C-alpha cells in the first residue's frame, strides 16, 4: 500500500496519519475498519473473479466500498499496518463454527509482532469478529465489551473461542510460514468453487461500538450489546434488500446485481424445502 492509499484508508476510518505507532492504534484501526467496511459475500455469489492484486483490491474494497470477506479485508488491513511500519504477516486458519475440526484453511488473518508479544489481527470474520487485537502468547482469556474469549496456544497453533454471551469455537490458526500464494489458493476456492459457502450464501455484517448487524441470506438480525435488544426481519422483496445493503451496510450495488443475488438465494431456499 502506497502512502496515498494509506492516507485515503485512514481518512475513511477518521484516523489521523500522525497517530502514535502503538497497540492502541492497531485497536483503533480494527474497530474503525469493522464499523466502516462491511463483511460481505455479495460479490462472491455473482460468479465474479475477484482479484486480490493490491491495486484491484484497494479499488474494490476501499474506493468503491463493495464489501468483501477475510481474504480481502484482512489483506487490506495487513497492508495498511505494514505501511505504518508494523511487523505483520499473513496467517491461515480453519473456521470451526460448525464443529468440524477438519475444515480447510479458508480464513485469512494477520500475525502482528509488537514489543516482543504476538497478536492476531482480524477484521474479516463477519459478525463474530473480535474488535481488538487478540493476544496469543499463552493460553488465556480476554474480555472485549460483553464478549469473553478464550485463547488456547500450542507450539504451532492458536485456537480462539467465544465463551460469552454464547459458547462457540471460532477458528484454529496454524502458526506456520504463510505466503500470499497460500492465501490466493484459499481465496480462489472460497469465491469460485461451486460448493463454497460464500458462493451459495449471502452473508453481510457490520460491527460498530455496541451493535452487530448481520444478514444471513434473507434474514436480517440486529443486536445491541448495551441493551441486550435483538430484532429479526425477513427480507421479502428486492427493494427491501437493496435498502438494507445501502443504509445498514454502506454497500452500493446496482438493482440488477441485487435482483440476481435475491433470486439465487430464493431459488436455493425453495430447493431446500
């Protein structure tokens, strides 16, 4: 990421480029990124070949704000941290939300080394993404807002689980040398393979200071962590979906794109029934 792109990125996050180079800045970037740029499988559902070349990715994710998933969000965040001077590199992990421990390594994260300590930086895990850098030096618990997380560290891997307000294992990350070519393979599978989850399911989410919003196919759920209030809405027509994508998730797809995705989701639901 060049300095012009870095300035644009930080400006969209409302972060001063002169901010102190410390862990607080990393936390600020994570939280601002999650609030500003939505996690989204919208593009992956449309049979588009999504380039993760640095220039193409910046244009799509930051300039055009089309949304994206882990291979897009976490690469941009890593490039920004790298441009700021942080010691960062990519890692791959297995998503364990479904309880299957043999899932492929299709989740990209960022490995941060700072003042002798190690962290995972993640801005691309959808609605359950932690809003802070994850300390991984040892097995321990940490709290972020109402959320209590568990980190289990071995020599070669880290497993991150959510303990409160629900109990679920998020992912296991292998602490191996990981290259962009490794990430390219996972990215290609995740948005091109006909059986890949994001090819077949619409998942869009955005996380602010105390609120988490998620669209799973044609069901929209909003949760306020301060009040505990949760609402659920069924999406019944294309215009309703477009309005939600525009005003809640800050995405600006065309009506034709929304109609295509809406019909794909509806067809799959009808076939399942």
